[in-house]
């Protein structure tokens, strides 16, 4: 008896607030084969960040099996390499009996799964100890001299980013940005879609979603958080709501700031995916229903393998 061919994954990307969750659920019910959703969002993997990360609700998760949502404690670190390892293992597991529908908006995390990460060198404790003893200004200066392109695209006030990128430059003898632009597979054979919306549309959706977060109790959610890892603490809105809780700002200002930061993030996402030719763009409009959005996507789906 022949072994069934594993189901190939479907990748569904889009800017934050583009409607990925709704389309994923609709698509899951449309296909003739079983479907299971796999998370590819950097913050939805954490427990306790469900509202702030706009994770699928318990009701939505009950409609179809979901994986890699809320599996890590917020104190845990999770970079693209670890996420890709978890996701690839889950895709392989689910693919034995169902179509893995991989959903997320983070370009780096999705690309780590679909293309394979560049072989950046692991850190060396002795070098890291020396770097940790230097001033941030000194680290920035050397990083800029060794990798001006990478430094221009890095938040130079984040010491962790600067230190790691400088470490890569020193260990590899090449600019970190050059290494990070290399992937194990530059042209993967995948079925992948990007939900595309106009800037006006996505900004309006972001603004309204932020208001819903506050109506859903996001302030209480952040109040209940304890210690956070450097990774989980970067979730958009946490720092702003912590300032609100501390009495350093008012709710209206907090909401406006989160909306503004989220819009900026959406702009970066759009820029990232412009370069990703492996993801087929699916233009959407504000007037479309979830069913119509899914129609636009299913027209481009290949037939799954015979079982």
C-alpha cells in the first residue's frame, strides 16, 4: 500500500488588520480536504497577549484546529530561527492528515519558514562579553563602519540589535546585512498569498481595531502581565498601555499612539512584501464580504494531491 502524499501548506500573509483570520476561517470551511491553521505571528505565539496581538478568539479557534497560538510564556525569547523550527515541525506533522494553513503578517518569520534562514554565525561568549563592556556609542560607531547599509536600517537605540549585528560582522568577516539577505532557497515552490489593501483602507481598519481592543479589555490584559522577555515586550501597544496604567498618559492619547505606531508597522509590512515574489497578491476592497475575499483567493488555489 502506497504512503499518502503529504498535503502542501498554504501560506496566507497580509498587513496587520487586513482580515487574515476571517479569510483563513472561511477558506478552511470551503476546501474539500481538512484544514488546520498554523500561526506565523511573532506575538500570537505568547500566552496572555491575545487581545494586544489580535489573536483568533477562542470561538474562532474552536471552528478549526489551530496550532502555535499561546504556547509560550511571555518570559521566553523567540526569534525567527526558533519560530521557524517550531513552525516547520508543525507543518510536517499537520501535513500528514490535513492542509496546513500558515497565517501571519511578519515578513521575516514567514520567510524564515518558506525560504530558510541565512547561515549567520552563532554567538561566542568571550566576544559577547567584550562587546557588553563597551558603550553603545562605541558599538554603533564600529557597526556603522563595518555595515553602513545594515546600520541605516537598524534601530540604533536598541543595544541588543546593535550588539548582535556587530557580532555577526566580526565573526563572519562580512556585513550582517549581506548575510541576512541570503536564504537557503531564494525561489521556493510554494502556494502563498498576500492580502493587499489600499493604504486608506488598512489605516481605517487599524484605527477601528485598536478601539475594539480597548473595548475588549486590553488594559486589564496588560495589567496582568508579569515579567516580559525582550521579544514579547516588543508587541505593539504594550509600552503605551503600560504608560497609561502608570498614569503617564490618558486613554485617548494612548489609543492614538497605538494607532499611529500600528499604521507605521503596516507600512513596513507592505514594503517588505512588495519584494516577495513568492506571495501572490490578492487585491481587496472595503466593500468586499469575507466570502468575496475568499473567492478572490480560491480562484488561484492549485488542486491538492490525490490521497
